[in-house]
């Protein structure tokens, strides 16, 4: 029989399943609205920033868009300064980016928004230290969620397995599932007698191959973000390359390919894959840098959305956020920002409701769904363009309206390369600082109709210091 943790009736208790980025931000969101928060984490946190088993994509390129960064800052004031002090780079979008899209080179317009680039372990560790530095938050490491307590009307806690193998019941007034892509929430809900939640997915079979390099001596600090994207209109597998400057004068270079065009772990062929992209710029930069790690791969790139917000019946006392609700192809860079904005949405709902009031779970789940809607649509619609994708979608924006929406997206993105007003508006949407409706305003449509304001670029827009890196290539 499972042991039950002691709990006084007066104590308002929140339990967060999963202690990754989404989980610790959720714990912070709960902190001011309950008496105690318990975080269940099956891993053991490292003493210093380093990859861990529970974050399988942790060795690969990550970007935190300004919309997500501001959500973290709202929950944990001072965190962005701590990240910058630890070596994270603030990248002006699009000023500090050299971007080759499906439609050509992007002009480096003055920055209207920003992104933070650093290693995933540094970001996770900095946010975790800030979020968990509170006596009201307890973390049970090496402990794994086994299921939910309660019934179809109300979740009353969680069942966990401790490091010694003992099963323990944790009563709670609110349970937040933040267990990521491997969440068993669908099964747990059906076990409680609830109907299955609708699920959509788009899978391109994208594979990531990543290697970390020492930036060349004399390279500008920080170096711009460099990206070479596939042309999704060709009907061929999509092959991409991305260079991100991170702390410690290092570059993370991630190469990726959809089903039929995947990179390998072969170090000798890493640069060959980069040179076969639509432009060899990233391969030339690889030649100028010194490798620090082997090539590492991941295939955990499925777009998947679980529509808990659509359940006709859902229990009180349960909220889910992060990758267990919406997991996105990481090539689009929205996963961490969606997790942060979802946790901020949860805190906003709690604050407006005055705490754990009846109906809070439904209201919060709808707000979390709204925070993830635009990134889901951007990621899924783009990935549907690639051949041999495996899709199961019912959203009319991705089915009957897909061609119309893609035509508009092509027009907006191609115009943004040469028109600053269009670029700024699109940047506001992609950095999650403005809703998709921002691209439907009369002001935006007027700018779009004006078309190009600058001539298209025929070569990478590198400044003199950046171009000098290539001239020093052995």
C-alpha cells in the first residue's frame, strides 16, 4: 500500500510533476498562491551547468525569443541580467543575424526585438536556481510521477515513486503536469474515467546533428546568429544549418534534415553536409573554428498538440503545460518561450482569480492553450510543406485553409527580407511579443502592399570584422 504524506487541512499544497524549465517556472507561478509547492523530478540536478538525461535536446542549439525572455523576467526579476553576466548573448533581431531563408538573404535591419543565446544547461541552471531559491518550494529529486489521485471530477494529488522504490501518495490542491514529451497524461486521464483528449501531430522526421566549436581567434564577440534554411517549396527534404554564439567564446552549430535528408554522427561528414546546404557559409565558418565536442544527434522533433482545453469534462485541480501539452519542432526555436509564456499565463490566472478558486484549472488551461496557439500554427504549417511528413491534424487552418495561409506566409516572409516595416511586424510575431493578428492590421497590410523598400541581397550581409573570419580560414 502506498504511503500518504501527512498534510494539515489548512495547508494549500501545489504539486508540480517535472522539474525542467517548464516545471520550475510553474513552481514559481504557484509560489505566491499556495502555502507549499513540491516539485517531483526523476533526475538529479547537476552541481554546475551541464547536460542531463531529462533534457534530451540539451546539447543542441536553443534560442530564447524576447517574448519568452520577458515572461521569465516577469516571474523571476533579474534573471536576464544573471544570464547575461554568466555569458549569454543578447542578439538583436534582425540586426545581429545573418539569415538565408527560402526566399533569399535577409537585410540586417535595426533590431526591433531580441533573443538570448546560450547553452541550454546554462539557461536551465540559472532559471532553476532563481525559481527554487524559496523555502516554500521543495524538490524531490530522483522521484518519478506514477499517476494522479482523485476521480473524473477532481484531481486530489499525485502518486510518486521515491528513489528507494517506495510508492508515495502526495495530496494536493493543484497538480501541474510538466513532465515533457514523455508525459503519460493521456493515459492518466483515461484511468480517471475521462474521455481521451484530441491530439494533433506533424512529424517531418527531422534529425539534429550538433557540434560545439571554439570561436576563431579575433572573431567578433558575440558573433551573429547565422542560419541557412531549406526552401520548403522544392518538394525535396529540408536541410538546414544554424550557428549560435554561446557563453565561453563558443559556437553551437546544429545541422538538421527532414526525413530522407538526415545528417549523420560521422564527424568527417559533418562539414560535408553543411557545404551541401543552399549556401556554404556555415561550412566555411566550421572550417575556421576548432571542434570541442563530438557530433551528437537527436530525433525528438515531433510537433504534437494535446487539446486539454477542448475537453467537455475535465477535473478540477489539474493543469498541464510545456511539452506535455504542445511540443514543437525545435528548429523553429519556440519551445522554451512557449513554456515560459504558459507558466506566466498560469500565474496571471491565479492572480486574477485570487488563488485556487473553482474553475481555475479550466481557465488556466485555456490561457495556456492560447499562449501556445501561434507557435503551434507557425511550426506545424511550415513542417507540412516538407515531403514524407506524417501528419494527423484536424485544425482547419492546417487543412482546408492551409494553401491560402501558406501563400500569405510566403508573401509576408519574402517581403520582410527587403521591407523593414514588414520585417518588424513579422519579428514581433515570431519572437512571441505580438499575436498573429498583428499581421492582419490595416497598417501592416499597407506596408505589405508597398513591397520591396530595398533591393534583394545577392550575398551574405557580413560586416568587415565578420567577413575577416572567413579570410583567415586555413
